[in-house]
């Protein structure tokens, strides 16, 4: 909230959440490697920003572990999940999950440029370097320059988040 702004009524917040829940969003995992620790989170607020140069953005809670790590690590990855990754998407969306072992049981490999975990069950992957981060209420907007982009070989369809649920396409 900006300085001097009036508090937002909770009923507006709930109506906003219900309204935006009707907008289907692609389901991804954003990940980074901080030392020996892999951090990952499910994200539906991921958007292409620019083609030249290739840039993408994602939004993350200001108090999330992954957000804190972005103060130390400037490379990260986006895995655009396929329909077989529902369990991983739901698990990595759970608040309060332990920082260690987040990816146990989730097949993945390390990105060549970022070292971040790339989820195997994905339609494609982006590896990025942070260009800038700006606060927007209870989230931060992270914009990154794409340093590599690869498409997957899977034909399992994609995942969308709609009406509070992850659904296969």
C-alpha cells in the first residue's frame, strides 16, 4: 500500500480474489539455486514482456523464501508445466512447505545457465537473469532477461489455474 493510502476493505479483497479466479492462467514453476538449496514455487502470474530482447516477468509474495533469495541470486528459471505435473504444481503452491527438499519426488534437472531446477514434466523452460524488481502491494514484480529458452518434447497438454484449482488441458 502506498503512503497515505486508505486501508482496503476485506470484502473488496475477497470479491477481487473471486473475480480474478475466473481468469484462467497458465501454471508454471519458478525456481532458483541458492548455494546448495533449490527453491521453487508454483506461479500463475508469469507473462512475456518483450521479444527483443526476450524478457519475462513473474510475481512473488514479498515475504516468500524465493523472493528473499533473489536479493542474493540473479538467475532463475521458469518451467511451463505440462498436464502430468498437477501433483508437483499443487505441492509447490503449498504455503509453509519446508525450504529443504522441496523437489524430492519431482523429476527435474539443473539448468545449464542458471543452475536452477527445471521440472522434467514441462512444455518448455526459460532461464533468466533478473533485470529489475519492483514492489506492487503484497507482491513483488520480477522482470528478467531470458538467457535461454527451450521447448519440451512432451505432448501431455498444459495446466491452467481456474476457479482456485489446477486443471489439465
